[in-house]
């Protein structure tokens, strides 16, 4: 009996040595001198990823250069007002996505991005996924682009913000204890002369507010996919036609 036990112990020791040797070969093949060095590198990479996740994001800020040009074309333009609107609109978008309810997109100037919000909600539902944006704080807003031609003007406003992000997806729970730093951009369009917009003009890349299909001629006639009448937006107001987290 003792002989059998000793034999089993010897076999176990040999197996452990073989396993340890195999691990060392694997670690060596990865370019590390020891398991400890590999573990330290993994910890370092995890720390770096966390730093990137929580590091404030830079913005392309052309505000000082572009505001005089915008104000020259639109004397009533108010920089602070559009920044405040941008913050409110982003909060509205995040609330709708978190609640999985596109009806929370209430502002009339957001009607053209509702299909995109609905697509995000649809993707979440297909994945049976819930997300939360907790304690949203804005760091800075800036104007990054401006163009004015063919009867339409476009302003791109960028915003840096942070929040605690949570999800029922275990893969996304790594950094729930730190604020996620991110950026959003909103594209505003102002139609001041529909008749000057050429039919092949691609400045306005928008979707039908009913079915989400691409609309070629902004505010003209019907959607070619669902026959929804398109209400023109040449109401002397800035409407959001796209948003993006980047």
C-alpha cells in the first residue's frame, strides 16, 4: 500500500514538473524570463487600458476662428446657446438609449436622428443588453467645422464628457468604478434657401424620420421607401442631422 502511494506521489511530482516546464517554455516563447514578469506585464497593460479609459479626451477646437464666420452669415447666432443645446441633446440621446425608449427624443430639432437612436436600441434588445450612463458631466464644448454653400449651412459641435458606464454584459464591467471619458459630435444643419440646393448635393446626409432610409433631397416631397411626406426644415433653425461618439 505504501509502495502504491509513493508511486502515485512520484507520478504527480513528475506531472507537475512537466507542467511547470511547459509553462516556462510558453512564458519564454512570449519573451518573458519568468511567470512573475508576465504577471507584472499583464497588470501594467490593465493599468494602461484603465488610464486610457479614464483620460480626458481632446477636442478639435476651431471655435475662435469659426464663430466670426458663422456670426457674419447668421447675426443672431449664439455660441453659448448652441453649446447648451448640444449638452441637452446628448443627455436626451443617452436617456433614450438607457431607457430603450426613442419617444424620449422629444426636441423637434432631433427628429432626424431618431432613427439612429432606434437602431442603437434595437441592437441592445437583440443582444439582451442594458446600459447605464450614470452622473454625466460635460468638460468642454467646441465648434470644429463650419460650411455654408448651396442654400444650406452646417456646423459640427464636439463635446467632451464623462460618466460611470455600467452594463449587464460582464465583458464591459471592468471599469465601473471609474469615470469613462469620451467625446460626441453633433452635426447641425440650417436650410435657408431650398431652391439653391442642387439635387446631387451631398452636404445633407440624413435619414427619413419614419423608416430610417437615406433621403436624397432634404425636405422635398416623399421618402422613396415608405412614402412618408418629408417636412422641410427651412424654418430658420439649426436641426441635428447626425451624432456620433468618437
